[in-house]
């Protein structure tokens, strides 16, 4: 009995000493006058038991940045399953005269919401999507289409961009919208040559999916940093390019495709004509209904598994993928392909695991909106749940490793962290965040979340402070 009591006393004193060391680090951070006005929310818990081992203002709601991606990715894995796949269907409507090879109808792309269709992240998996569809048309005996190539009615609502996103983000690659038919991550490159400082930059060419967009350029050549921006609206046929690009250099400016379904329709139409399939009608952006029409499926393109898509979402921090998962949750679980429905599914899931989502502001699924407000405590509760869930393996595998992969490559690089930290990072103006797991010296797995908002110092200083707290817990527990 005495031995047992002594052991308990030693463990209690060790825990108290650990807590004191962490608090000292936290106190030194708070005492730094250069960080006056910075708000923090930290939470660390045993990933197995859920026991909170250290926290600071853990229930304070702050902007999460890309840590928000953990919400749609975890919920999608839990509710749809890691083996779930999206489908994209190529239909023939009307009558096909197989003897003459004439289709008295349309070739219609029916989108299923696949965010990764034609993505460079999955180039080996998809191959040449339109090329394979053309081959399928030829195998079906199609030589001439009396109608046109078109996109079918959408399974989602008309609004591809979350309401919380800023106008200035919509034209950038990271502000690409979500559609039932997505292609090439809904982005394209504008190839630019910067001339002497102060002179107008030259737009040399535009990648295929952006060739039909009318570009108005106000770009100038200046300095050595990319400060070029693209402004456009969803479904628009015009875009405005402004800012500056590096002088005396060639450069690729990444922009969002304003109408991906129509861009893919035009790509398929061009591929068919090039392959010798005549098409009477010209492609138009309007959708066509297949309801009540005779139709024949000639090709079904399956997406990679949801687990693979989630891994790219979190490793590479792809905003469009995260938002696509959110909207698709609404479609699959509630039968409504809207932003509100997707958010409702996420909130219902959080409520079911005791995360109190009514105390959070969730405006998107990617963290691009600066108006999201969630707490470190709620995020850690989600992480603890996922660690102990049936989909823990694909979820944890989706998180990049410190100093090794994805967006974590340049963080947690000290030797002590090597191979021991996996986390989602987040960065927007005056907001920095990390959330994931690490293994302590004693072998315990800790779920953690660190948020910092409102700082004016370089974000590297904020990151260093967060790493100090993680290091202290890693050593002491």
C-alpha cells in the first residue's frame, strides 16, 4: 500500500512539475511586449482518454485558418467512408443510329461533384479524361452528333463560392469555387513575361482551360516577388489581372476557372472534333436536362477513394477540395447540395460527439474566410474522437508530418520533433494555427490545437512560440 501511495505521489508531483514548466513557457510568451494584442487558444489532451493535460483560453473562439479543413475531412470520412468514390457520367441523349453512327441528340456530361477530376495531384490515376471519353464515344459507334456537347443539370445549387469568402479571393487559384463538374482543380495558368521595372508585363499565353476567358491586364513588372492578382466572378467570361510580377523574368500566375463545367464541355467538344467526330451544334454554357429523354451511358469515370482525396486536401491544403466535401455532405446526407446543408451535417456530427457546435461560427470548410470562429477545445475534442474512431487510420494518414511532408515541411524541424508530429497547418492574415497529434517521450499520443490571432510580428515568431509549448509537453510527459 505504501509503495502504491508513493507511486501516486511521484506521478502527481511529476505532472505538477510538467504543468508548471508549460505555464512558465506560456507566461513568457504572454509577457512579450511585441505580442501585445495577440489572442491565443491552446489545448492539449491525451488522444486515448481525452484528458486535458494543458490548456490556455481553450474555449476562446478564434479564426482557425486552414485547420478548418479538419472538420469536413473528418466528417466525410466518418459518414461517407474512406472507400467512397464520386462518379462522372457521359451520356448520349436521343437516338443513336448505329449503322450510320449518327446521334440525333446531345453528348451530356453528368457531374457527380468529383473535386479531383483531371487534377495534377491524380494525373496518373485519371490519365487523359477527355481522350478516354472520346474513345468511349467511338466504341459506341458515334461518328456524328446532330446536337451538341453540354453539361447536365447540376446536383448542387447555383452558388459555387461560400458566402464568407472575400471578393479578392475568388479569382485566385485558392479561391476556386465548387461545382458538380470540376476540372484541373478548377484552376489554370496565365503565362507572363516581366519586362524592365515599371513597364507593363506581357501575357504570353493562357493554359487550355482559360483560353476562352477575356483577360484585361493592368500588370506591371516590378521587384522580384509575385504580387499579381486575378479578379473574376463565377460564370464570368472576363477576368482582370492586376498588381505586379517579377521584372525581367517569366512567370506563371495561377487563377481560378470561373466556369469549370463549361470549360470541360469545350475541351471535350474540341477533342471530339479533332478525333473526327462531327458535331453540328456549338457548346454553350447553359445546362441541359436529361429528364424524360432517352439516354445511354457510354462512360463512367470514378474518382480516387475519399481517403486519397482527403489526404491531398490536408497534405496540400486544397481549399476547393475541402469545400467540395462540405457541399457534398449536404447532398449525400440531407439530399440538398447547398452550403447550408453541408454545414448542417458537420454541426450535427459535432453535436453527436459532444463538441457543442452552437458555440462556434463555421462559415466555410477550408478556413479561407477570416470570419470563422472556433475554439482549440472543440478542435481537440474532434481530434480525440477521430483518433479513437473506425476511420482513425486514413484520417491520421491525411495529416502531413513535421519537417517532412506537405504544408508541415517547414515546421517542427528540430531534431526532437523528427517523426513525432503530424498536423494540419493554417495561415491567413494575422492568424496562425496547428492541429494534430504528437508522441511524447514516454510514448503518450497527444491531440493538440494551437491558435494565434491578431499578431503584427512575422508569423515565424508565433510558430516558434507554439513549438516551444509542444516541445515542453513532449519532454515532460
